[in-house]
DNA sequence: TAAAAAATAACAATCGATTGTTTTTATTTT
DNA sequence: AAAATAAAAACAATCGATTGTTATTTTTTA
């Protein structure tokens, strides 16, 4: 039972003015006298008037809304990124329309469509694991809707991408374990279809090469980086006699490390671990987990700020290719 | 540089039909012949037509959008709840407009206004810590916008609320520690202005009473439940010679428990801990943390399903007062 | 004081889809 | 074949705010 809402026409009628005058009066346009403005605002207030953004959007062709599509919402990193975006956009008067692909390309495509139908002013996207065809983003270009990728970005698309230096982070984590004396270093990662994992692997390989250690494909485990996956991976860590493990996610790393200890290996003495993201869990697990600081909130803020600047016309994101947020290795007991 | 979009008028012109026929044809209305429908759909496809939801919303007075306001987005529990909501609503063709109050009543009020301006079909809210005046929700009632609270709900508002049984959970956690022999049990909690904490405290007190233990106000610590707060609280736990600690959040509990161990107390032998939420961290910390399973995803799903059912007219939420999601104590090593 | 200039406010089209009503066309029935 | 009915499509108003243009006051200037 939606009530009929008060409109500018109602106010106009009450005051014996034209609707256009109400519209201008409400936003302090100089062609409406101060006195009339005060009357309009007072009456609007009294009548419980609330501007209908839908009508305004239709007319102005701008919704003050930004669409966000992430692989999954129930992840600490993603929630940090979104929190950063929300802070920046809400301060600028923009709303956030959010959806999750749940790692499926079909859902992602549906979301893009739906958001374009909702006429979002811009789109911020982190790719689903199973997205390989990027055709569903073509519509953004066609409609002129700014598109920015973050974290999980496409390999070859002429579009602004916000990432950390994943290759470097993978290198640093691996290099650190090598420096600590590890020689049989395993690498546990999410699907290599996604840049974040593929590049971390590249960094891992580079570190091995730099230490003149031959890459062993058996040392690579690809899974979904959940707790359960970490526990499963622990058996391989033990059976492969690994003395170091680079995991591309703290949750999986923590679970794996705990299970490895349960299986009788001592961490860090026998097996050293590094994780990824600097999740809270990395600080509270025993031993504390060496990890890569991933500034999620900042990534969200940067992505949002660039999109807003582009919408204001201050920046042209089509002139930008890549923005790299600074990450860093945080060394804790799990690798010493 | 937004392109001009294809409209039903463009399609109408191309086919020599009326716009109304295009509109009906696109949604398979029976007054448009099968053959014409096929022609319309094919042409729409060819012209890259995308329905403008804004225009439709204006006309139909329904946006297929649900607003969500949470105290903060970067919390694992909240992200689980939102994930549950997103799953249910997206399957029903609804979008989610999300904002965070960052625990401030003013932001919350602003979000309500903004969402009403955006004409959301319904509103799902979890209260900010500092909200005591609920006047900003009055507008929802006035406009007839369905309003459902979850997790952090108002004490006295005639509105549907989705919660767990916080009193019972607080009782169970405390009772369990008592059963394990603890007698000096501290209670670490967020602001008692919010039902979730106030009721857990009530459960704590009831458990003490049931064991004929006098309530000691010095055993209550109120903080913001962060890691840092947990670490700070650890000193009090030690100095008060507590042998049991009920913490209303796993992150704070894990941090506190770790710090208490660092300070030389043995857990669970000397001090037993229980947390809240069944966060991943509760499983990975050492010793594993006894906690209350808080089904966040399910809470989000239930909230969303009820709102959708109400919008469809299948349920009248104004006839419902409270829906309690089942929670349960999960016993792990930290309390044995 | 009349004309020019400036300040206010009204007029009217527009954004794009929806939907009740009417008209036209096609199909049945007698 | 004419009348009655059904099917298909057109017409036109509507949702509520915005904005370019025009009209009316008011103020200033000559």
C-alpha cells in the first residue's frame, strides 16, 4: 500500500506557482527570488515532500548510482573493498548498486545487463572465476558507461584496472621463504584463469629461478582457497616434504598451516608459510602468519575516486591503463 | 559521453508499429500476435535495445530495488548476511542498493532519506550503534515502504525483526562455562544500546543467577569488539583473575584469548573462552574457540524472502513481529 | 515618464515505458 | 453475405522532475 507521494505539482498548486518554479526554487536557482525560495522550501517541508530521483534520473539521464559486481560478497577482502567504495561514493552523493556473480560468468553477464538497464552511471567490476568471454562488457563501451576493473581484472582489455602488483607480491613471498632457507616450496592458489593468481604464480616462478631452483609442477596446488581446501592441501604438503608453502589467501593458509601442524610437522621450523591479504586471521593464528598486506579499503577508495573524477570530467579513465596499489610483505613467525 | 539509447519508439518507427505494441510485444502480452512478437524481439535485438528501467519505474511506481543499510560493510557477519540477501533477491529479479551508516545515526538517517528518494520498494536495516532516535524511519511508514530490521533491531517498534535468540545464546555460552567449572566469568561486549549485546548480557546474568553466582559489574567490559579492544581487555581478564570469558564477537575473542595466553595464562585450563558468530577465525585460532553459531547467510535469506513475499502480497509483514533464526553453541577446545 | 534592462515566473516540451480505451482488421456465426 | 465476435494494433494519457524559451513584473536608466 504505497501512498501517493507529494510532488512539485502539489506544492505548485498550494502556492499558486508553476511547477518549474518549484523545481528551481528547491535547488536554489538564482532565477527564483529568495523570498519565493523560502516559501517553497517551507511548504515542501510542511507537505513532507521528497524528491523523486526516478523522475529526475529519467529526465537528466543520470542516476547518481554506481554498479558494483564482485565474485562473492561474503569475503573479508571484498567487503573491505566495497566498504572503501561506499565511503567515497556516499560522500559524493552517489549510491551503490551491488551484486555478486558467485563466480559464474552467466550471473556476471546478467548483472551487467541489469545494471545497464538500471542506467548506472558507471560500473566497477571484479571478475568471476569462470569468466573468459568478456563480450558482456561490450555493451558498456557501446552505451558509453565507464567501466573500471579492480582486483580480478581482464588480461587484455583496454580498460582501467586497479590492482596490486601481484607478480611482485608472489615474488616477495617466495623470495622471503627462500631467504629463510626453504627449498621445496609449494604454491597453493586459486584458478590461474584469473590474473591475481596467475601473476602471483609468475612471481613465484621468478623467485625460484632467481635462486636457481627448478620449477616443479607437482608443487602447485589449484583449489578454491577455502578452509576445507587448505585442510585437504595439507596432506600434499606433508607427502611432498615441502619446507615452504606460499598460499594466495590467508584463510586457506591458516587452515592448511594448522592441519600441517596437526599432522605432526612443526611450523615454521620444518615448514614455513606465507599467506595473502593480511586478513585478521593472519594475526590471530598460531604461529602468526607472514602475509602480503592487501589494502582492500584503499583499493575500493581509489577505484571509486577515479570513477567519480571521470564522471565529473576531471579525469578521463580511457587515458589510464592500470593503477597499482602498494602492497607489502608482512613478516611474522610462520616463516622465521 | 553517454550514447543515446535505443527506445521502443525507435523500434516502433523501424517496424511501422505503435510504441505500445512494442512494449506489449517485448513482454509477450497476448494482444500482440506471435508473429509480430517475433519481429519485435528480433528488431530489438538487432538494434541493441535495452529496456530503460528508470522509465518503467517512473510509470509503474516500483523499482525492483531493495535498500539495505548496515552499520558497517567490512565485517564478515554483515557480508554473509548481505550475500544471503543478494542471492534471494537477485533470483527474484530485484536489485540491492547498499549503504553503511558507519555506526552513526546521522548517516543512517541520510541513507534512509536517500533510499526513499530512490524509491526503493522496501528497506532492510541493521541499526547503527549510536541510533537511539528512530524518527528517521517514520518516513517509511508514512510512505508505505515496507521496513524490516535484522540483527540489530529496535527495542520498541512495531515492525518485523529478524534476530537470533540473543538472550538464550548469552545464557548458553555462560552456562557452558559454568558447567565447565568457571566461576569468575567476564563478559566482553559491544555497546548495550543495541539489543544484540544487551540481550546477551541478560542471558549471561540469568546463567549466573541460575548458578547462584552474584553478578559483579567489574566483570563487564564494553568496547568496540575489535582486535585491539580484545588485546586491551586481556589485561583486565588477567588482573581480575577471571577463569572464564564470554565475548560477543569471535574476532575480539580470538585476539583477547591470544593475548591472555601471551600474558602467561593457560587456555582453557586457567581461563575458558567463548566467542560469538562462528567466524572462520574461531576454527583456526588455538585453542579452537567455543562459539555461538550465527547463521548470517540464512538470516539474510530469511529477511529477503519475507520482504519479497510481502511485496508479492503473499505475506503481510505488519502481521509479524519477530522471526528468530536458530543459533546454537558450538563447543571447541577453548572452553574444555 | 517612457524606454531599456534586469529579475521573476510561467509555458511547454521532454525523458521512455506503461496501460486503459478506442479503432481497425480478421474470423466466426447465422 | 451480413452481423456478431474475437484478435490485433493504434491512440493518448500518465508517471514527476528538468530546462530552454517566452511572458510578465519590477527596477533602472536616459
